[in-house]
C-alpha cells in the first residue's frame, strides 16, 4: 500500500514538472521572428568558447596532441604500405595465374598434337 502511494506521488510529480516548465518558458514569438540573428549569435558563442578553450590549454596539452598526431601519421603510413603491398601481391598473383593458364593451354595443345601423330 505504501509502495502504491509512493508511486502515485512520483507520478504526480512527473506530470507536474512539464506544466511548470511550460509556465517558465519565454514566448517563442521573439525567437521565431529572428532565426538568422539567433543562429549567428549561437555561432559566435560557440566560436568564442572554442577560442577560450584553446587559450586555456597548456603546453603539455599541445605536446600530447602533437604526439598523437605523429602516432596516427605513422600508423597511417604503415597501413598505406600494407595496402600497397597487398595490391602488388594481388597483381602478381593475377599475372602468375594468367601465365599458368597460357602454359597449361600450350601444354594441352602439345599433348593433343603428340596424340594425333601417334
């Protein structure tokens, strides 16, 4: 019974929160009138925040960022090398398979010609 009363109180609190939020909201007509100005203001605020975050970064932050970039670059070089290597091996495999096919064809021709002459 006590559990049901607690659930009822919580349910009433949840239902009353949106009503309170609606009463505290400013009118949306001012926002709808100037969406470009609002978007420009948001962009300026985000830009100012990014500049502030960069200006408060320490030297160690920049050094760790440079190390991460160097590590990513070396990893990228390794992956690029492996991709080129695999591509060259596939091309070599195709060439060898083509040569083997031509050799097999010539061998079959030779075999047929020796069987006919015998």
